[in-house]
C-alpha cells in the first residue's frame, strides 16, 4: 500500500484557481477529485476521527470487504434493489430518493449529528425517543441528503441526485467546482461534555458510536447511491475532508469501519444471492458479523493464512451463545463495563490511572473500544477491541543488545533454540496485568496462562498465535509486530526491512477498532519451541477455532 502524504493546510475562504490543490487529502480543483486512485483516496478520507477532531495521521486500514468495492462496478441492478426494498417494506425515499434518477457524485460522506447535547448527563439507551427525533432535521434547507436515527429510521433531506454542499471544503474552499460531487449522510449521535474541556463542549460521544441498525441502513444507502452512480463511490469521513480548515468538525466519532464492511457483506449477499443473508447485528449475539457460509472443520485443509481464515470468518458470522464475562470481586460488574469506564473517564474500577514521565496516562486518548467480552461453555473467551502494537523481544526494541538483553514475559520450553519470544517473528496477543489496587485480574477470570492459543480476526484476515505478553491493567487489545503483518498492517517504517530498525509513527500504528480475539484457556503447546512455534500454533489454533465454531454457531 502506497503511503499517502498528509498535508495539513489552513486554506483561505475563497475559490481556488484552476489546478490548485485544496485540503489535507489534496483535492485537485481542475480534475474535480482528490489525488490518487479511488482506493488511495478512501484510505485518506476514511482515517479515524478522535475526540476534539483529531484525525489519524496514517492512512486508514480498510477491511477487505470494503476495499474490494471502492471504484468498482456494482454487482447488482436497480431491480434487485427495488425487490429488496419491497421485501423490507421500504420505499425509495428511505434510500436517498428515486432510484431512476442518475447520481453524478463521486464521494459518499459520513457525518454524525453531534446532537442532542446532554451536558453532563450520562448517555441513555439508544432507543430513547429524544435521541431519535428525526423531525428536528426536517427542513427545506436540511444540512444533509439523508439522516439515520439510532433505531434505523431515515429522513430524506434531499434526493441524492440534488447537488448539496455540507462540508467547509466544498462551501468555503472549492466552491462551485464541488457541486454534485458529494453525497451526505448524517447518523444521529448524541454528545456530552468532556470534563477536560470548556463548559459547553460536546467532545464526548457514546461508545460504541453507532448502533448495528445504523450500519445496516448506512450500507443500504451506500449501495443505492453507488447503483445510481454506476460504480461504488469513494466513502469519506466529514472530519477527514475538512481537516486543517478553521472551525473544522469532529465527526463521525467512534465509527467502526469493520462494522460498516460487515453490513455491506450481508447486504451484497441479500442482493446477489451469492451467500445466505445474515440477520442484522442487533438481532444476533454479541459476536462480530461477516457474510459467508460456515465450512465444517472436516473440510478445512491446511494452507495459507487466507485459506485457513475463510472458514473462521464464516463461523464468526454465525456465532451464538456465550455469557458476558464478569470481573470477580467487582460487585458483579462486567469486564467490558470497566474498560468502557476507562474510555469515558480515565478511571478503571474507580482507580486513577498511573502516570508516565510525570503525566497521567489516559484511556480517552487511546480508547480500548471493547465491543464485548464473552465466555463460552467450553471456557473459550471471545472479545472485540482495538489492536495496538507490541514490539517486545524484537531488534527494534533491543538494538545492539538484542537478543541477550531483551527479555520477554513469555519464555520457551527446554530444548528451544531461543529463550525469549521475538515480536517480529511470532504472532502473539497481549492481555492486561492484574489491577492490584482493585484486586481484579482479567487473565484469572479468563483462566488463561502464558502461551495459550489465540486466533485474531479483523476485516477478513486472521493471525494464529499465543498469549505472549502482559500489558497495563487498564488496556485491552494489543498484537505483536508479526501478528499485525499477518493482518495486513505491517509496522516497519521501511517496507520489507528485516530485522526492522524503525516502526511507523515511531512506536507503530495499530488498528483502532473492530478486532476479534478468540482465546483458548489451557492450550499452551508442549513443548513450546522457537524452532516450530509458528507451524505448531497455526495447526493447533486452527483446529481449536473450527471445533469451537462448529459447536457454537447457528445452523
């Protein structure tokens, strides 16, 4: 993947001259498009948006299901779409207006409404009427083409065929050349005050940021718009488009690309009939979703990570059951609620976070984004969170002292060529250390130990590894350098350099959300040897995963 040059420009509020480049993602006024291929444009325009409107510097890592669509012809016709709408009891106004009207747009822009503002009040349930009042946005000059409530209802502001400008880059920088190029969808999302800011700020968004039915409806809108345009549009985040401009917005907050991609997979299945339609995530269990048919373990054969991954991704789409993992000694609180607490308030189980170099550490600036943590009858634990980067045991950490001066939490068994685990060579996951002050231990509640098997899935890719390290007690979701590489997210600053001498961004650039971890307690391979660890772990973890999914999936 080519690196994108991210240039932050403070631009004057005037129409640029022909040929001028505008905005952080480099809109070429003469060509009426952002620079790069459609895919490269999407990687810039879909960068995640953090609190206070901070847009990630690195290009977005796109789920394969989304990456495969952008700029390509749609694989279904308008009649198929009409049939689906009729079966769902929807009319064309629910998906952006008349399907027969051609759309000239190239870009599909995702916003959040950042309202209602709740002040210091906690976020209520998503089906609370006050959070779903679409009438608030029903105006002749509605700010977007379509609005989507948290319960999945829509309001048509303007037909997708009607040119409408809703970003600062369009209205104050590009001007008339932007007409008709952008479609705008507002997802209803409440906001509240961040205690770290002023009295009227609206920086805090709920976690998760959007509901499963919002992703389902957004996927349908994206498909309808793309079908009318003749090809899949380039999706974009509002904040990424306006990055660097004065008074730029900070939306959408806590948007999960993997959830959007999964909704698109299910929709394509329903439209084309290539695979069976999956139920909306809101009607399924807490497990992640993807569209495919489960493959029995007996039919799975050893092969590349991609070959091994397909039946696991398919099985996760049908995963059912599981119980929320509770934190022993916490007064019946779930582990998810404790990580959510840290993301919101920078406290974990009521405890203040430690300091580093004299400054307090925070979850709010690097949220765990835990979607669920569930335990199954056989003891397997499945959770979904971010995936930050662990380089322990590698030359990039040890420098000239590697390998003798680089010790790791996990060590190999007697007979191994190496003693310590190298993050650049071995896929492994990281779990948090016990919370000593509160007397809590996630690893104890999961009943896992050093070297236990794990499978990690994100965006249709898998890695097969072990529990190889322990991290801060308030952080969940971390992978080794090798695991990130197998997930399509290589970390070395110089592509292909081995051993790696420097990481992207200094300390690596992780996956911000939507990564699913399957952990199998009591499964450490014996013996665990550096000479065979990857081969043995891949075979054992694949077998475990397929047998687990066979026993816990819907027919």
